[in-house]
C-alpha cells in the first residue's frame, strides 16, 4: 500500500486541507463582522430578527478562528511527533467542524442557508456559540495534553536557535 494512505500522511493531508479552509474562513469572518460592502448589510435594511442576531454572529465569527487555530495546532503536533489522535481531539474537531461549516454556509450570500438562518433569529447563532465553545474547550484541553516544550520546538526549528550560543 502506498505511504500516502498511512495514518500520519492522512493527518498531514487533513492539516493541509484545514489550512486552506482557514483562508476562506478568514474572508468569511471579515464579511460577517464588517460586511462585504457597507451598503449591503446595514442594520436598517435587515429584518428585525436578523438585526437582533447580527451582533451574535460577530461573536460566532470570533469563536471560529480559535477553533480552527487549535485544530491546526493539534494536527501539526500529531504529524510532527507521530502521535495517535485522542477521543478528545476527535470530539472537539467534530464540534468545531460542525460550527465551522454552518458558519461558512450561513455567511455566504449566494446560498439559501443565510436566508433561513436569518429568519430563525438569534437562536441559531446562540446554538452555534455553544457548539463552538464546547469544541474549542475540548481542542484546548487536547492541545495542552500533547503540547511540546519550548526546547523541543527550538530544536526542531533551527531558525530559532541560529545566533544563540549553546553552553
């Protein structure tokens, strides 16, 4: 069997995919928080339910980023140290992934999901806040369990040790 299908190679490809998805997520977060164009999403042009949920969507957007970053950190350490994933990482990844996908779908103007979520009102973003908080917390706990020491990182990255005298 080719080495591309080994466990750590799959994690590497997952890390690459999550990193690419982060690029689209940063754009979606910027759009959700500030608006794509000021004339498109003014609060006066929003429905009353959508207006009440607009600020909560900003909080959801700000919770997606740490979850994605924690996901990338966990995957990076798993690939680097050739560790097996834990149930905490899997469960945290599922919760962050669900919140991440729903946020991306709801923040896109081209998909009908945005109109549906806007009619629901503040319930949808509040539910996503809970999902993302739980996922972020699980991924943070998992990362704290596997995090490398500062010396391990310095030894792995020779750029950080360049110019430093060793005694």
